[in-house]
C-alpha cells in the first residue's frame, strides 16, 4: 500500500468520525452512495 492511499484511508475514517460528531452522517452516506452509483454509470458508458 502506498503512502498516498494510506493517507486517503486515514482521512476518510477521520471524516466519518467528524460527521458523527456533527450529526451529519445521513448526508455523508447519501453522498457516498450517490457517488458510487454515478461512478458505475459513467464506467458503463465508457466501457
């Protein structure tokens, strides 16, 4: 695992914890799901 991917993983966890503290977990989950769905759709279009 590269240093860059390790840093990204740490920051993703950090942001999850921050969302829990601020009470914005639902928004974060919604954005993540939307982003994954959009990525899959775009991948299929350019396959």
